[in-house]
């Protein structure tokens, strides 16, 4: 369980796509 919001800022645009999909699911 990691914070998606912080995760996106930590990684670049490449990982952003993968996290974005989980971001909506976690909300």
C-alpha cells in the first residue's frame, strides 16, 4: 500500500501512466 499521489510525483511520466490506472481505483 503506497500513496499514489506521492508516488506519481516521485516517478517520471513513464511510471505515471501505470500509477494513473491505480489512482482511480484507490481514490
